[in-house]
């Protein structure tokens, strides 16, 4: 019996490979930072076909057009003859009478090298992008390397990676060959391909088990400043807390983390963060960060991506389940997919003892402050459904601010209605039990499903007012229910380039201050024609670097109202960067800061609800 079963298994595997799309990524023969990809197809059933690279991929919510990084594409028949084709757009190729199509070859450029040039196209978010640095590292977000034929998205892929000697591939996939020269993986369909990133570099990884889940952490640190082992203790502590918080909602048996630390003489990138997948996440952070800051970011960011294994990866609408990579249809429910997930990423830390109650409240306060940079009357469902359109995309970052706060208020609402017996986490658990990875819900019926799983029609009232409606959410009213009050105070007049100095970033390549595009300009910056995409080189001749940062800030604090000021900036001008001086008289801006604090004498009802909210206990 054992011999027969093995033979049948081998035969089945042979048939699967015979009917699969054999895709080879060559990381050995790299030329001019370009990687060759070959795709070999089983016999075509359709004469006219369209071959695509993704316009966007799940979890990114932006138009990235990955086909623009492809060049030299050729289509061959089964006799090695080139077939004619029509290029429809950056991502799509059309072939007529293509029954004989046998193979496609092309070269892939990486997206990291293109990040700082926004003259023709908005940069790809780094964790969903690609990097090709011969002899150093290959960040393979597979959607940037591998395409698909319309009618063959459900055909299995056999992925073969030809790797340089001594390189290791961090991935959640299981290598099916024993060769040191290649890794071979079998993937059920194109959706599984795009769900399976890999990072190849010289071996620097750790594996361990936490809470019954096998983890692998692979690290690329260009200067060798960090090793994977440096982050094990913090990562293990975080995962154990997450598993406890999720309980039976998480069924992962394995998870891979690809941590790419940018720095050294590598590409200049700015899109720091992570992208979720069912069994892995790709993370990009600056190598210059202190270890403690990386640990904190891993806890905040990687935990967010891990919580995505529940929502939307395993609980989602039809738009996500049947994702159209060429012409994506977006869901209305970013408030839940991203906002609810970000809420989990903060809530689990207070409930599992990773942060204290004051730190948690400070985080909520920051999100309320940040949310004021966006349109508070724009219905979240409308913004979400149309997020790929120009008039809505600048509101996207609010999913991490107001989206989190919507989940928080709904959590408090549910706890109030149920006398502490049910919260947001319980609602998501019930929703995941009702649906699941292979059973999507209808996008416009989600609120009815939430009423069904909670038993509270008031949830629909909340949804219609604050999520689908245009009413600003009364955060103070909800926080008051859990014994929290807001205090307002004015800051001393301040000179800076944006309204909230805390949103200032640093580009270690150029030794410049940079700003998130959602940041609001200060009155001074508006008066001198400063653009949010400008990088600040110096202030009155005083330059910036990591060593004298405090001196620069101290000088900015000393500037008086009406003082003549010169700001030197780097400004993109098509394919080049200009260094220009902006001059004007200083304008000091006064900010009204709203802080949250726990009431000194909450009522018994407020204290009870507060305790249930912060501990998760009933």
C-alpha cells in the first residue's frame, strides 16, 4: 500500500507539473540590474489571449503598473518562432491566434531604483516593490516579476529560482528540490503566486516556534550592522502576545518575515512599512534606526500585517476574493480591513501587557490629531470604493488614523450595549466563523451581516452615521464612556515647516528633512512657496546631519517672528533635482494641542467599561 500510494503521488505530481506554468527567475545571470524571467505554458485552449502584469495587488490600494518595469518581452510558439503581439498598455499584451504559444521571456527592472523619481509615476510602496542588487540582495515580490494569462489564473505555477552560490531564500514556501543551485516551488494558482514573496541574500536568518507556529526571520542589513538574531527576543514576545490575543481566530502553522534594512550604498528609498500575505510579510525599514526603534516598529508594523491573516485575508468581500489584477474593483470596507487591523495592532499591546494604559491613550491621541489632516466628512465607504482615483487617493492614509478610531468607537459601542460581554474583537471572530477564507461576503451587505453576528441593530446606526455617512465621529463622547476626557492647551509660538513637527522624517542619503505628502504645511512654508515634496538641506546655511540634528532644531526654535529666513531645498524638476533657496520672513505658528487623560474620578460604570476595554475581559 505504501509503495502504491507513493507511486500515485509521483504520478499526480508529474501531471500537475505537466499542466502547470513553469516560471524561471534567473538570479545568477543578472545584467545591468535586470533579471531574466522565462514562462513556459501548457497547451493553449484559447486562440486569442491577453497577458498581464498587475495594475495593483491586494493590500496596496494604489495604481502601481508593475508592467512598466518589464522590457524586451518576447512571445514564442512551440517551434521557437516569435509571435506578433499588440501592447495594449504598460501591463497588458494582446495576442491573436495564439494556440501555439509556448513561452514568454522578458527582463525585469526593480522598483527601488525608481522610488525617488515621481516625475512620471508615483513610486511603488517599498514593501510591495522589488530590488535587484547583484551579489547583495534580491527582494522578489512576485507580482513584480511574474505575469498571467486571463484564462489561466487558476492553472498551477511551478516556480524555479536559479540562485547565486551561497544565497538563501527567506520565504514561507517549501523548496521541493535538493539542489544548491535552484529552489523549486509549486503554487496552486496566480493568486498564490502573488501571495508568496521571497528575499534572497547571503544567509542571515533564524527559525523558531512560538505558540505552535513556526517562524523564519530573514534579514538583509547592507552594512552588517544588524543580524537576524538581534530581533528574536522581541519578535517571539510579540508573536506569543498576538497568538494569545487572537485565540482560535489564527490558524497559521508557519509565518515568514523578510526584513530589508535600507542603507549603505543601496538604493534611496522612502516607503518604509510592510505588506501582508497569508503566511508572510515583507518589511522595509532604514538601517540607521536604533535597535530599540526597530524592535518597536516590528511590534507595531509586523503585528499589523500578521493581524491581516484574519482580516481581510481570511474574512473578505467578493472584490478581494476574486481580485482583478488588471482592472481592480475595490471594496467599501477599508475601515475594517486596515482601520480595524491597525486597532488590533494597538489594542493587543495594552491587553497583553506590552505597553501601559498611558502609552495606549497617547497612541489614540496621536491618531485623533493625525486624522484632522484629512476630510472628516468624507464617507469612508465612498473613499474606500474609489481609492484608486486621484480625487480620493490622498485620503488613503486616514485608514490608519480615523479607520482605527472608528473601530475603537465601535468597540466601545458594542461593550456599552452588551454590558461588556462583546467587543470589536468578538464581532470579527463571529464574522470570520460565519464566512472565512473561501466564502466571501457581498460588499454592500456587510453591515447587515454585522447586525446578524452581533445581534445589535444599533451597529447599523453607527455605520450609517460615521462610516457610510458624513457625520464626524464624536470621539470625546465615546471616550467619555470609558472614563477618558480631553484637555486643550495652546503651545508657545513655533517656527517649523509643517503644522505638526512630529511628522518630520530624515533622508540619510541626502542629509535632508523630508515630509509625508499628507502633512499640512505651516503658514511660513506656504508664504515662501515651499512644496511638501521638497527636501530641506539647510536653514540659514545651517545644514542637517544625524550628528548635529539637535543643533539644527535648537536654531529653528530661536527664530523670531518676522526674522529674515533662507531655506535651501532639493526640488524635483523632471529627471533632475534642483537645489534652490526659498526666502521670506518667519511666521511663528501656534498650535492647539488636545491631550487625553483618564478621569480622576470616573463613575463606577465608566470605570467598569474602561477596565473591560483595556483588558479585554468581560
